[in-house]
C-alpha cells in the first residue's frame, strides 16, 4: 500500500531541470532569484505557456519528486497533437528533441512533447519497432498488442482523446478463402504472417519464408494504410528469398517458414484481401500511440495488479511497475490533455514513482483517464525548444516515437 501523496504544489518551477549533478546549482540560482524579488516573474514566464498551453515543474521536496506537466486546452482548434516517428520510419531511433523539430514547418510549430511507446532497443534487427499501436497522421504504422497491460491513447478526427485496451483483428484472406492473422511492421518469426508497409523502411529485413508483393487493385484504397479499412490488393510477384525491397507503391505480405507449407499456389494477378480492423474501431483515429497500463480511470488512480499465470511474473517489466522509476504519461480531462514526466533515480532531485503513485498524481492533477508511457532512461520532456527534465542517464536517450503538441501553421502565422 502506498501512502497518500503530498498536496500538489503551486507552480514553483525552475527554468529547466538540469541533470542531477547541476541540481544543487539550480536550487542556489533559484534562491538568488527569490532574494532579488524576481522569482514570481520567472514562474510566470514558465507557466504562462503559449496562448493557453501551461507548463510547470512541480517540486515536492518531502519525497522528493520533480514532475513536469503541460496542460493543453481541448477547446483550442489551433492546437494539434501529433505522434512522432524517429527518422520517419518504423525502424529508427532518434532523440525526442529531433523528432519535435523534424515536424514540417508547413504543419505548424512544435510547443511541447513527451517520449512515447516501449520499443525494440539498439542491437535488435528491428531497433525502433514500437511495442504496440502507432498511427501518424492517419498512417497505421504499428498494430496494437491486444494485451490489456499495454493500452493505447488516440485522438479521433473530431479532436476527442480516448484511452482503452485495443484488440487487433488484422487478417489476410488468400484467393482460396483461407485467412491468416496478421502482424504489422515487426520482426517475423517462423510461425508469423506479417504485413510490411512503406513506413517500415527500405526493405523487410527478413530471410527465407515467402513474401508476396502486393500492389493496388482497381478502386481499392491504398497506402498509407489506415486502421479499420478493408483493402483489395493485386499480387505483383512472389519472393522466396526474403528481404524484399519496399516503396510507396507496394506492401509485402510475408509468411514465416512454418507457414509456407500451408499456402496454396499464389500467382501474379490474383487478389488478396487485407483487413486492418480493431476493437474498438480506430477508423477515425489520426493520432495514436500505445504505452503501458491504464493508471488513472474515472478520475481516480487505477489499481495496478500483477499479471496472473504469466511466464513473465518475475520479470523486470512486471517488478518495475511496483518500484520507483522515471515515468512518462499522457492523460485527459473534459477540458485538457496532460503530458507528464517524472524524473527519477536521482536521490537529491527526484526518486521517481510507482505506477500507482503516478496514477494518483495524475488524478490529483485533474486527469480523468491516463496511461503510462515508456519510462526509465527513455523518460523525456521537451518544452519550447529544449529538454526541461533531468534524464536519469545524464543525457537525452534516442527513442522510437513521441507525442508532440503543435500550433497549426495557419494559426501561428496570424
């Protein structure tokens, strides 16, 4: 059982949270500001935000905790939330600060952001592959896990945010009527069937198996693939060598070695049906990203429970849910969307939170619903052109994706 959280403080912020070794210096500078009577103006500069967006660094010294919070008003049509993708491809890693600045100026001006989903780390052949769902400007680039421990945050075309467990119902139906469950843009194992789209990168990075190159059939929608659609694709060619090249005109249906014996003869010109259905439907989602557990539900902290009968019961991914670590989260209320990051593993600055502590903090901050995002060394908070949190590794880590709020270009030019 956790103790009750200290009351959330007023916006007693610093200009930015320096790395741990500089935290003492920052606190000394704040003391100078107080003595000079300039502290209130310094806080106002940090919390006034950009026409409605507010930022604060909430410092709770009794634990200690250092929490970075951005509140985004939902009723402002000039603001837009975007999911970012490192280097514009599924298989890539880059800093959140670079992802924010890579948003085209024609789209708008990035204002604030937080790191996103868990992902395949460096050293993997599929480094950068998000663990769960991601939709970037309507482009479905990664499927949901269907695991209730990894839920999703998405925004529909009307600008309404949602948080829920999303179950994929992706399938491919061959010319003879046989259907196969699909993964998307991920490592293909011997028993898998995976759909690769142009957003993956240059090639599928597979070996062997059987890969069916598909192009657009007449009158069917085509790339970028979207959630909740039915596609009809025409077979262009079949490749048994693997590592098929990708381009904007094709997708590749890839069968692992154990699946090849179950396949009928597939020939150029035949048609294959692809479904990207999910439950609940994500047909209207233009931005989506997965994270971990739901931590706030109905305005109260959610109870975090250990998975039952799980082979990973004693794994770090489970045990860390109940330990204090750096954390990131996204949530919303009836009036605002919240981006939150908690520094951690820095005894003099911030020790981090458990998932239940973070859920309680989000509820007290005003969130009705929230999920945690990737944490640890990946936990990063970007605001107005700079990293404002204190990464526990001492510097900004490269990550797979993030969530960034922008001021739309048309509004920014006024």
